[in-house]
C-alpha cells in the first residue's frame, strides 16, 4: 500500500470508510470538527458522483447527518446500531459527557458502535488544548450502571486509522460499544501513514431490528428489566462477555523492558515523547523501558504485574491528567514497585527533556 | 330446523396482543388497539419498527407484535431518524407521551420534524406524567392539580400548557399534523382515519406526520374512565383544539 | 375476508356478543356506549380481580351488531358474531 500524509482526524475518517462504515452522525466541536467535515465532504462528493451517473466511492456510506446536538447524535447511533449497521460518532470531552446516557443504553442493549473522543482540556468548558482527563470517564464508565466500553488509545496518525478499523471489528464481534480515546494533539497532527490490511470481519446479526417479517419472535432492543431474575440473567451475560474480552483482547506495546530497572508508562501522545525520553535515558546509561497500554479497557494489568515481579522496581506514569492512568497502573503493580506520577496538564504536552529529567530524578 | 353458523364480524387482531397492564379505560390501550388495527388493515406488520417511549407505554412492544427499540426518554425521533434513513423500506413509528415529546424531547422532535424525516409520530397527550405517579406535564392545564402542582398549575410559576401541533405547524417540512381524541365513537373513528393517513403518508413517502391524541389518565386524575373522557371532551379540547393543522 | 362480506349480503338472524373475561378490566366504557343497554357489570371477578362485564341480549329491540362496544373496548375483549342461516 502507498504511504499517505494526513491529519489524525482525517485518518479516523479514512479508516472508518475502509472499514465499511454505514452511518456517521455527529455535531461539530473543537478539536473534532474535522471528522464531521471530512465525512461530509466524502458523503456529498459521492452524491455528486451519483448525480452524474458515476459509481460512488463508498457505496456503504449512505447515512451522514449533522444532528442537532451531541445527545441526538448518540441516540441516532443507537438507532443505526439497532438495525445492524456500522455507525459511528465523534466528539470531544464536553460532548462525550452529553452522550453518557446514550452510551449506557448502548452498552446495556449490547449494540456495536464506535465513539471517538478527541480529548481536550477539562473539566467544564476547559480549553481546546489537548489533555487526557477523560480516562476515568471512558474506562471506569461515565454513564450509569455496570458496563464497560472497549477503549483503544492510538498514539500516531497510523494508529488512528488502524484502531478505527480494528474497533469496528471488535465491537461487532462482541456486540459492545467501543471508544477511540485520543487527544487534540493527535487529532490535529499531520503525519505519514499507510493503511494496514485489516479485513472487514462480518458477523451475523440475527438480533437486529429489521421489521418482524416472517419471524415468530419480535426483535426488541430494550434494556428494561422490571423483575430481579431477568436482570440478573442479563447482567451475568454482560459480565461473562466482559471476562471474555479481558482474556482475549488485551493489547500493549513494550520497548526495551528486558533489562530495565525503571518502567515509564503512558498512552497516547505522551507515549511518543516517553519513547524518545527512554532512548535519551539509555544513552545516559539508565536502564529504562516503556510500557504503552493500547487497550485501556481491557487494561493490561497482567503485564504490569509480570514486569514488576522481575527486576523493575520503579514505575513512572506520564499522563496529561491528574492521576487517572496512575490508579490502574497501581492496580496492576500491586505494590511490587514504587509508582510515581508525572502529571502534565493545562494543554501542554511534555517534552523528552521533561520526561528525561523525571526519569533521572527517579533513578 | 334452521341450520346456522356464527360468523365473526371483525377479523382477529394480528398485531395487537391485548392483555395490557394499562389501567382500565386508559387511552393507551385503545390507541394500541387502533394502531394494531390500522397496521393489520394496511398489511404492514412485517415492516413496522416501533420506537417506544419512556412512560406508561414503555413496554408497548409487549402488546404490539412488531420489531422495535426502547430508547432513552425523549430521544425517539433521533433514533427514528437513523433507523428510517438506513432502512427506508421499513415503516418507522415513534409512539411518545407528553413528557417524552414535549418536555425532555422537544429538541429532538422539532429538529426531526424540521428535517422532514420520513417517519410517523403518535403523540399521546394526557396532561400528566402517568408512569411516575401524576406529576405536572408541559401540557398540564392551568388550574389542573397534579402531585407537583398541588394547588393547581399557576402560569407565573410553571408557564402555560404547550401546544405541540401549533408549534410544529410553524415549520416548513411536516406534511400532516392533526389533533384527535378518543372520547367517543365519532372521535375514535376520526383517530383511526388520522393514523391511517399518517401511515399512508409514510408509505407513499410524502414526509413527516404527527398525530396528537388527547388521552386520559383515570388513575392519576382520580376519575372513573367515563369521567376522565368527559374531562378530555369538555376541558382539554378548550386548551388543545381538535382538528387538522396541516395536510399537504 | 369472504366471511365478513357474507354478513353484509345476508341479513343475520341474530347477533351474539362474547366478552373475553380474562381480558376485561371492567372499565364500563362499553356499558356507556351500547345504544340498547345490553351490557352491564357483573358480580364476577376474573383472575386479575376486575369485575367483568356481561352481555345479555333482549328479545325485543335487541343487539343490532353495531359494533360500538367492540370499537370502544380498549382491551379488544369483545367479540361479535353474526348468526347466519346456512
């Protein structure tokens, strides 16, 4: 495949189109507006082609709509997912807050869909600078109830596309909503990338709402259980599914950890910088490695436990938030190593020198 | 000796399953029955997707044998937008109460109607929040007592009753808006005709239709079924006039 | 559908109204609407505890099969039959 040069937000769109996305419903918000705009361009360009009698480039992409609010967008995604189509929406932190009720319903009704969160400064209106403050919201559940989202954290424009394609497959496979958790820096960054060969995995959707037709039973997408017994049954099924995802879909990247004494861990944009800092530290003779979780849920607790059971006794968590990734790292490390936090927030991305300084202090 | 046979006057219902949990004399039962009859008559049961509200009729799909979706409170028009646009071959109906459509869901219904979405909305207006025990609704009449307006609704605190048909009539896109009721046989007939027309509008791809049905709530109004329909006939129609508001 | 057409072609000998008692909720909307006052609440309760409605035809000026009770019943608990000579 040939190399392309594009923005992170555009890569998400291209990845989704390659994955056969059928509907995009969204609402503009900085720094995610390029996603809805790029989808609009592709959609209307195809309609122009059809008018001229040519074939559309993306025949599957037949629903594009700028909805009246973030809330309407997530509910339209629920509608699209209910009828068995691949649908997605994209927003940024305050918009994702608005979507939480819809996300809770999507998880309860076991509907596959992709939600993109281009994180920005928070809480409140915050800023349009990148931050990573929505980790808890995505991973520990911002919506009500006991549920989990499959959360992927790309750290390059390449991964923005790759993870979108992967997430469509994962969400269809497990019938669960999923989230791409990234930040404004990656969304706006331009980089070269190459489309990976991720096939569109087809999964049967006998549960989809398509009109009763000749079926004997109705297909109803619902999440109300008035009596305890059906509720227990439904939740047991949900949690068995989550256990299965936890066993099968953990993804992470390790770099120079074989003989490391200090482990630096980060996801998203800080992980790129941390990798460079690890190299700089190694030049200075410090034995340091990097662990980058790729799936934030299911979180790779086991690899933290494994690595800290050997010679690693110091873990430096680098995040653009105030101790959110830290908590999961501590759970994985379980006291086997000293865990320190390097929190950078307000919209500043740490530089290699900053991280290097923290590593040297820790050593 | 004469030999005779008993012939049923009406066909057995296919869509409406009956055995509802609704209170005796509740307009929801009657309206489900009418909707079921029209779906049977038009022969579209296999294609219908019904989007239930949050409210007393949250389990409407237990009584209407069609496919459907139970969405969050008020969001049915947004769900219906995506469903109809992705599956235009289905007949998409949203069935919403006054809290669902006129309180939390006003944004969704106005924008869906404004876009001229090709689905049909049945809006059940009974001037009170039934399922949660009788609180004030946006359509509660002035002076009407409810659990959150114990002395009766007062305009200075709570505003005026919201007239949805009139509101939507200011938009360009909707093709059919009518307010009907079920308090006597003539109006039951009129409601049937309205729902039939609204569904035919969808089948023939004319545009967005909304049928507002003035209904009762005997339990929360603390009246018998007969008294509650009298209330609808005499009091509610003064504030919510019946009739066709738009018919393109 | 042919069955229902037959009722209009031939004059029925009589009409019979059957109340499906497990569906009736005793709301009495049918009682109010019958032009011949042939429906009245009974003293029997069904399994849900509702006092069901009962129908009794009268020899003079009886049931015309107008269907008002059927149309108004919210539960579709009424079935109307026409007795037709074969």
